[in-house]
C-alpha cells in the first residue's frame, strides 16, 4: 500500500512538471514559428493543460479501467469550475472579462450536454469518439476564422511575462517539449497504477478514484495557471483556461480515448456524476452569460459545494 501511495504522489508530481515543461516549450516553439497568439491560446495552451487528462484517460482505458478514464474527465471538469475557479476568485474576484467568451461558453455547454447523452449508453464507441474530435476541430477552425481579425489586438494586450518564450534557445525548447512528454507519460503510468491499486485495497470504486484523486491531480496545470492569472488579475486568461480545458477534456480527451479503446460506461455516470457536472457547468455559464461574474462570496460557495460533492461521491 505504501508503494501505491508513493506511485500516486510521484505521478501527480510528474503530471504537474511534465505539463509545465510541455506548455513552456510548445508556446516557445509557436512564437519561434510565428504562430498567432490566438492559436497559441486556443490550441497550445488548451491542449497543453489537458495533456495529463489525455494520457491518464488513454492509459486507463487501454488497461481496462474505463471508470477511471471517464471519471477523470467528468471529475476534472467539475473541479475546474468549483475548485479552481473558486480558489482563483477568492484571490481575485472575476468582475471584468472579454465578453466574446460567450461563444466558448455556449460550446462548453453543448459539449457537456453531449456527454450527458453519450453516458446514457453502455459504451462510448469509436464512432462517437470520432464525432467528438470532428466537432472540436470544426469549432477551432471556426474560432480561428472568426477571431483572426483580432490577432494584432490580442498580441498588443498580452504582457511580456504572460508567455515566456523570448529567452529559450531552440535546443532548450526541444528539451522542454520532449522532457515534458516523457515526464507526462511516466506520471500518467504511475498515477493510474497507484490509484487503481489503492481503490482495490480500500474497497473504493475506480469511478470514485477517477472522479477525485485522479481528476484533481490532472487538473494541477489548470490550477497553477489559474492562480498565476488571478494574482496578476487577468480574468480573461483565468476564464479562458477553464472553459478551453473543459471543452478539450470532453471533445478531445474522450474522443481520442474512445477512438483508441471504446469506453464502458458505469450507470452511475448517467444518473449522477455527469448530471452534477452539467449542473455545475450551467451555473458557471449563467454567471458569465448574465454578466454577474464570480465574487468572493460565490467563490466560497463553490468550494463548499465541491467539498460536499466529494463527500457524496463516496456515499453513492
């Protein structure tokens, strides 16, 4: 059991640093290749912070732990909103943001609703996975087409320390990318192996482990990015980080995982976990679409709800 705890701890550390290195290297490469900031924000940052979820879900599905693969995504999306937005808004209340994020909020809602439909079936198959991936790439293409006129404006608004790229040499950039990928793979392997073994030892279902320990662990990059954004009072980066991650988690992570290995669905996901995730997503969307923002009292309530949700998971 002690070895399993060590595996989980080392896996979490590996996922955090692997994602951090990959993200830094990828952004540096994007700037070196003159890829617009818009694409950096939508694709590289969104994909980079979702890499832990991707590797853990794929690794879990291929090893026959579908509950961890699905629970990882569902739990991460709930944690992104209740835990990460809650913590960040306590540091710096979200009161001003780019209202063009409405398009992405609607996409997040649509992806969450689609997941609720998919978990009503016993398996999320390869065709469904392909459909999710196609929807994501169509959304990214549309977003790029719609926002390309704002690239210069976005670049002008970005502060030099938001994306550290100028001091990285080509060799160091390559080292960060390759080292980050390798560390992510090792971290995912250790986290899945340790968490599944602990689940069996304590008699806790793999679904609960996926929804809690694994979900929070793979959300560490979003948490780190969110806290940094909150401290610098960059609400747009904070919101975009979470919305982009939630969209990627469902459409890309589950899409790719299902294409590689169909995901078996425990009935509890359709009756409890995904409906809760969707309700949380709707509430967060209402705060943004209604121009209400997230003040400290709401942030505190989010953290209380997340604590209660975590307790409920063990009892369901």
